[in-house]
């Protein structure tokens, strides 16, 4: 497990890799190499879990071992490898299993609501539907929700203390697919160029999958080497990356 946390800092931030840090015996988890995240306030001993799929009980156990209590879930998007549900015929544990152990709110963007209820089988009352730039408080910590449609209608990223948890919107090499149900290549271009690329260069990007050698990188570096962030007109970008 990777801990991006100075010992004397109140921010609690853990990046956990499926198939290695949890769900070690699950071949789908090992293949999909999803990241889950734990983000919280050490002083208040409260945290949220980001995309707790595959083995929610193990993710909760990791949180408990650190002396933290679950305050909620932040979901980047509705796909089963992030939220739980059926993935190509394989049933993946996720939000439904987590709620059996902890009754907490699940924070999503409003356009994602009809999609995530179908994927997870949960009712709308399980979710708190937000607008972009809403803030979720965890203790005294503020997590900003950034709506980044493109991969899905309600895809969102999370900004906290100079870190961007980017889900499947932005990887260290490339971006999420835009040829799936609910995807929108033009919206993805806008999210990348007009939302994420305008963040401070020192922002550290933490993706939703380990599709690169490193698990995180500064946005400034991604602007130099990730082709989906290269400055270009929308028409050109869509020809290259439109799905």
C-alpha cells in the first residue's frame, strides 16, 4: 500500500491497488488494476473511500486498522469496476456490499444518478447527487467535486490539498474511453482542456487505474507527455481521440 502522507500532517491519504493491496485472489481485480483511495482528517479520525469495488470489506478493514472511521463514499463514475455490479458477466462487489456494513452517503454528480442505480441495483436514496464544484467535508478537510463528463455523463474528479483523484477521466498516459454507453468525446475534450489542464501545474494526479509505470505524477509533467492534454483545436482532438 502506498501512503502519500507525512507523519505530522492531518491529511490522511492512501492509494490502494486492486489485486495487490486488496482482492489479491480476484483475477478480475488483478487484471483491471483499479485504484481505490482513502481520504480523511487524521485529527477527526474520519475518512471517505473512493471507488471501493472488488473487496469493500478489506478496504474498510484497512481504514479501521489505521484508526479511521468511514464517513462516506466518493464515486468517480458508475462503471462496475469502480462501483460494483456486472462486468462482462462477472459480478463485482462494491457499493451494495459496503452499505451492508456501513450506512454512509455516496456522493455522485447528478447526471450519474440514473446510470449508477442501474449498475449497482441501489435506490436513489443511497446517493447524494451534487453539482460541479460542490464541497464534501470530512472532519475539517474539504474535498472539491469536479464534474468531468466524457467517459460517463457524471464522471467526476476530486481535488484535495493539491491532489487530483482523477478516476477514468485522466490517466498518466491517455484518458478514459469515449466509445462506451453514455460517453461523449466532445465533453471529454472540454473536461480535459477547460477543467483539468487549467489546474495548477503542481497538482499531483492520481488516476483510477495503474496503466503506467508510476502511480501518480504532477500535472505539469502530464501536460508535456500525455497526448490527450496537448494543446490543439477541438476538431483535431476529436479526430485523434474521439473514440
